DNA sequence: ATGAAAATGACAACCATTTTCATTTCTGTT
DNA sequence: AACAGAAATGAAAATGGTTGTCATTTTCAT
């Protein structure tokens, strides 16, 4: 198993908590860090698994990683500028539980994302 | 400029109004239609431009196209056997609209999936 | 110091998507 | 029907993000 290279996380923080693997790699190289693209990807995967970061997709399909608080929440993302708002999902939790019960499912989890165009775009 | 091949649209409809370019292409070939993957992509681009379809991203980054104005549904998936139930998302639609308004976003879309363990597992 | 396990990175493989370009089909005009 | 020009098509190559491979280096406990 591969562990996260701590410099990757700190670079993601420095990038504003929101960047793609390629961007993180370029940033690190520009700052003189010697690190391979492969290691950046691996570190991000590991951070993902540990739920320290979160992954979304840009319009062009590129994956962008962002730091994630540990409380369960959802995101409202602007499709054109990437601005992100964290959202409480109380309504969804209830809905998920109700639907699960109705169909005899248990151990319910859910994922939900909202996307649109923000006021500035 | 390229126009949409009408068979692409009708195949997307037949697929439940929700499919990737590759899936549409495979479906058409399985049904004996002679069409190139390139044309499928081109047709989808054109349908996008005409706002007849909408594009989202799967978790793996693949683009999935959806008929616009299609009241879409969500899925409740069993993690162990894969059994899937289609679900109405009225509650989510309302929630999405409310949250969007609250934050000044417009043209709101959303994706949501529920997963758990079904009664048989 | 020594060996085992983990981490690393150069490179190749993958796969969805786009571009290129030669060929075919469609369209309207004579 | 014949023709020309435009649009559509699709095979193949190019693109680009991401993942897999594997030999080498580093880490770490004994």
C-alpha cells in the first residue's frame, strides 16, 4: 500500500484547497520539488481513501481534488468558475432513509452533488 | 457544421434518456445500425449546442448525455449484488432549487445515488 | 549492517474524446 | 440526367488525463 506524500497535501492546501493532479505537479516542480507525476496521483488516491480530500470533475472531465472537512456535507459547484459552496444535507439524509426503508434496503449511504452557474458568472 | 444524426437521438431515448457516447454507439451497432463512433460524438455535440441534451460526468470521468427536460430519476443500488431500483427524485429537485436560490446559483442540475444492502443480501 | 517492506519515478499502456482527411451522400441548379 | 459545391461520414491517427508496470531507491526495525 502506498501512503500519501505530505508535500502533495501541503501543496494542495497552498493552491487554495482546490486543484487537479496535473496542476499540483506543475506547482511542485515550479517550486523546485522533485516529484514524479505518478507519485502525485498515488498520493491523491491515498488521501481520497482516507477521506482527507474529495474529488469532483471539471467540465472537461479533469479530476479536481479539494480538501474536505470531516462532517458529511454536499457541494454546490459553479460549472464555469468552479466556485464551491458546502451544503448541509439534512433533507437528503431523511429522503435516503425513507426510500431505503420503502425498498427494504439497509446500511444506506448516498452521494449527491449540485451544480449550476453562480451569481458572478 | 455538422447536424445531428436522428438515429443517435432516438437511441438515446431508447436507452432511457441517459447514456454515454460509447454506450450509444455499442447499442446502435448491436441493433445493426452502421454508424461510426465519430458520428455519434458529433451528433451529441450538436444536440448539446441545440440544448436538446445535457451532459454530466460519471465518477470515472466519462461523459453521459441526458435528454433535457426529462424528469430524471435516481438509483438505489445494492452494494453486494448490484440490484438496482429506479427512484423518483421529487424531494431532491425541491431541495436543489431551494439551495440554489439561497446561494444565488442558476441553471441548477444535480446528481444523486443511493447505495446500501438489499433485503436479499 | 542487513533484509524486508514501502515509496518512488520513468515509461508504457489505457481509454474517452477530438482532429484529420479522403470519400460518400445530399442539395439545388441547369 | 448531369453537374458542382456543401455537408456528412468514418477510419485512422493524435491528444491528454489517468493508471499500471517494474526496476531502483529509501525507510525502518532488528
